[in-house]
C-alpha cells in the first residue's frame, strides 16, 4: 500500500488556530509563532517549487500544508527548548527521502521546511507521554483509511486493535502539549490558510500503511476527514 505524502493527508480534524489579532492584522503575513513569521510571498515561492500539475490541482492544499509545517516546526522547537531536548541536525538521507516523496528538489525551500518540521516534531514526540485512543479516535482514523482508500469499509474489527498502536498513543499524548503550546507561544494564522493541522506519523497493517494523524489542537474543533490529494 502506498505511503501518503505529508501535504496530501488530513485526518482527525482541523487544527483550530486563532485568527490574526488586530495588532497582527497584516495581509502580507501568513502566520506568526511568537516573533517568527511566515509571509504570503514565502508561501507562494514554496508552492512554485512543486510540479506544475500538483500546483494546478491542489494549490490551496499546498499553501495550507506549508503554513502547517511552519507552525509545526516553530512550536516543536520551542517545546524542545522548554523541555531540555536537543534537536539533532537534520539527517540528509531523511531530508532527501521527504523531498522525493513530495517530488521537489532536495535544495528547495519547501524541502528544507519539510525536513526541519519533521525533525523537530520527532524530537518532541514523547513529551506528552502516551494516551490510549478512544473508540471515537479509532473510528476517525478508520474512516480516513477507508476514504483514502487504503482499507475496505467492512474491515474495522480487523484493524481496530492495530490503530491502538504506540505511534497513535504517542500522537494522542502529544496533542495536549501542542494544544497548550498554541496559546503559550502566541500562534496566529491568516484565515485564508485555514484549516491547518499538525502531522504525527503512525503505521498500520504491520507497517504497510504509513500515514499522518493531523490532530485538532482546540477542544472545540469539530472532527472531520479531509482528503487534499
């Protein structure tokens, strides 16, 4: 079964982030995390680094994915510092693999952001401990896998125990930490890039399915299943 691209997947709801506050209401800015900012111009430059066909069919999804990666990187770096975690240098082999999965140049800005966000998130993956998925969590992930499609709609009983995996438990534990971090580190996002999401990887079917959980960071965020392919 194919590995899903990071920027093409959305599971378990949107990342609900505060809209730009009045003091930050600058139409040229895509997102702030503390004093760091990502501009619309930077987003567009990175969108242009994708193949033309991908841009033509999913430009909006690419923009949201890029902003999500920026927020993920910045929050992860701050949480690593707070918890005394040293974020290692990006592994060139990992970076090259991620760039290849997105069909972008390893030297591109979007490949650099992709690798940095993934590397930083991995560094803090254990910060929230582990939390067993509820029945609703399992159903949400299963519904995505059916929608993808990666498994059949009648296979829930066959795979539900696999969804309760170490990766999933770790992802659910991290959700609480990231939810608090949205407010702690003053995250604001231009509404044009909503909904955003934070990717957390997990595997299913003995590693045959490799995908990303995108966790809602607001308790009031409605659950959703979105396919950005």
